C-alpha cells in the first residue's frame, strides 16, 4: 500500500501494546456529554468514533490525549500517554506567518529529526514549500499536519475528522498512512462521520436515531 | 537545539513577524514625547518627574505587547501541542515568554535611556537607569503574562489583561521609580532598590510559569 511513499516507515511497535477504556464519562459546562464508554484496542487495530454532532467524539479524543479531565471511569494504557501518542485535533496549531518549509523545519526540531527531503513530496506539498501557511487551502494545511505523524513515530494516533477538507488523493494518502501504521502494530482512534477503510471497530456515541 | 530553545526561537520569529516591536516602540516614544506637552516645558520639573514617568510608560507599552500573547495559541490549537510536548507546559510557556522578552521587551528597555534624554536626564546617569529597568522588567513581563493567561478565553481580552496585571505592577513600579530616582541623584544608595527589583523578578520567574500554565489549563477544560 504505502510503497509509493518515499519517506518510509522503518520502525515497528511492540505487539503487546493495548489501550483499554472502562466506563468513561465526560462532563462539559455542567452537562453530561457521554457516560459508560468502554472499549479495548490492541496493536494493529483502528477504532472509528461515530455519532451525531455534539455527541462527544472530539471530547473523547481530548480525554485520551490527556487534554480534558475524565469525569468518571478510567483508561488503562500500556503506553505512556505523552510520549506514545499523536493528537491531530480540529485546530491544527499551524502558524500562518511561517512558510511551509519553515513549518517543516520547526516540526522537525520539535521531533528532533533531520529535515527529510522526500516528506513534502509524499504529502503533495512539494510545489508550495515557499508559500506561507496562511495562504494554503484547508486541505493543504491538513496535509501539512500529517507530517507530524510521519516525523515522530508514535504508536497511538488520535485523529479528529482526518478526512475533512481533503481531496481524493489526500484521502488516499491518509488511508495509506493509516494502513502502514497499523501494519506496523500501531493503533488509531479516529472520530469521523464517514466510513474509514482502515477502521477495524466502531464505537457509536450519543443517542442512536 | 534543545526543545526549550526551539520553542523560544519559534516564538521570537513569530513575534518579530507580527510587527509588534515597532508598534510598541512607537507607542513608547509617542507617550514620552507627549509628556512635556502635558506637563509644560519646565526642564527641572521634567527631570524630577522623569524616573516615575519612564517606568509607567515602560509598563504600559509592555502591556500593549501582552495583548493576545496566549490567545492565538489558545485559538489555533498550538496550546494543545505545547501540552503534549515531552516538556512540561510550564517550561514551554517560559520558553515562549523568554522569546517574547527578547524580541518585544528588550528593544523597549534599551530605548528607555533614549526616551530619558527627551525628559532631560543627564546622559551619564542613563546606564544606571538601564540597569534598574533590566532588573525590574522581567517581573513586569511575567506578571503581565499571568493577566494575559487569565484573560485568554475572552475574545477581546486586551483591556482585561491590563486590569488584571496592573495591581501586580504596583510593587515593581514603586521600587523601580525609587531605584531610578536614586540612579539620577547622587548620594542615594541604589543597590538596595536594585536588589528588591531583582528579587521581585526572581520570584515572578519562579511562580508565574505555574500560574500561567494553571490558568491556561483551566481555560481549556
């Protein structure tokens, strides 16, 4: 699948990793968003979070990332949350005043990596490396955030609506990356309204219609 | 390069591109130029008032740079990233504040002696004045940072930042003005005042990152 990507994954994760959530609840502004959420995820598996708007998909991801307090229930990680996880949220944390190339240098410095030459080509951004991030389209910014996943291999990916704003080749790119990640024993939890080809399980939040 | 230095350098670049340095400097000079118009051209009076005036002008122009210090990061998801770095949020924010100090506050401090000339301060006294400002300014930045962090979820929180930070500025301004007064008059010992200013800055350096990080975490919950 991912053979077309020049920036290769050359790592594999431990096969005995896993993540278990037990009876999670989330409270925002005094309102109970969800409760009794439980799931188990093993190495090589991907979980898709589905549910209507406001059902707490993003909140659950933020709880997993440790950015929101857990109102009830607990996580059992076989990994340390900070070091072993990537969180790509709604807000991309990109700075409009930096160029694409500068952003990449900054991301590489944060990940303590050399700047890989082929990465922008893989992400389909080779032609716009001199452009300011502020001038990029929403889809191009999405592609740029994917660089974080590749620069620093971490076993758990938390993706919030990973396919929004992306064109057909962008969606293919996300799917290829996800499949390569899972094949190496990684885990993915993605909130998405659309079906994800790589998802092995599904968790529906909120009231079902 | 360490993570701390990377974050500091990144903030310096962004702050510089934001163009706020020139704005804050212009503000400082406009304020100092306006003072003689309000107070009258009495040179003796200007010289007597200069120490206090310069501190107030420095504090206010510094506050103008603190507007949106954390707000952009809060809104665009950068704060999430800082929280997820293998570096404590406190350290990451301190790196940001260091960058802010170097790019936006240092030029202000360094231009104060020049502004002092406009208020008829003797050139020979200016280096001591500069030292006093260097001792006190870190406290102003760090305390102002607490104000900015507390106001972060308010859409137009600039004025709120000022209101929160101002009371904390009182001790720094009192000892700053006293130090400057001592710097300008021969005979008064300046070192005790410098010591107190430096102590205020050191205390702020120790405590402010925790307060700022706690305020930002609370704003995100």
